[in-house]
């Protein structure tokens, strides 16, 4: 069971038009997040993770600095980066949200991420929400690197089923 804020992002994403595959970024209504909007971020998908495009005031205050254009994986400790990169890939591959259970020092967080399509129609954006699970200070100067504990795919897999294909008589998948 997720924190109410995490569930709010998951439910808002599931209500988007075309959520049976990956919905478009333009279909997001920021009002759907209400008081959670300062905890939301949007990132561009990159080959090795994601680069922050926009981060709400709470997210930037939590990290203690502006995040625009910063690689999101740099906010994570070295040991956590492969798991978080895998979670980003999983949410696009499976066309569903993924929750990352994390810590920053002694502070607990759930970070929900969900895939979106960019203006060109390709899945290239990441919608995310930081949800504290412990009582946090609003501003963390010298915030410790995030540490991922576990990732969880949320909801049904929405990718197309695999099919056998043949090229020049060879089975290729």
C-alpha cells in the first residue's frame, strides 16, 4: 500500500487519455495534483536516465538547489543509480508507473515515476512525485544523495505481447 500522495500520482496518470499505452504530456492537468504540485517533477528521458526539465518548489527545496537541466541520476548515490536507471527503463518498457522506495539520510521517501509521450509522439518524458514517508524538514542544505531500496511496478503491464517473427526464414522474436 502506497502513501496517499504516491497513489494520487498513480491514479492521475491512469485517468489520462490513452493510459492503456503511454499518454501524452499535454494531457496532464496540473490541477489534478492539487496541494501535491510542489512535489512533482518532469524530466526528459536520456540514454542513461533522465534530465530534469521542471521540478516543483518542494523538490528543489528538498535538494537545496535548482534542478532544471540536471541529470536526475546525479541526485542518487552511486550504488542506487543502476536500480533507478532500471526503474526508468521499466516504466517506459512496461508502460506503467513505478514506485521507488528511497531514503535521503534518515528521511524516507516514495518517488513515483510514470512515462509520458513528448510533442513528437515518442515516449520521452517522465512524470514524477516525491512523497515523504517520514516527517521531513522543508529545506535540506547539503542534502544527502538519495538511496534506492526497492522499485515496484504499479498496475497491469501494458506492453504489447511478444510475437514470433521470421526474417529470411530465421526466427527473431
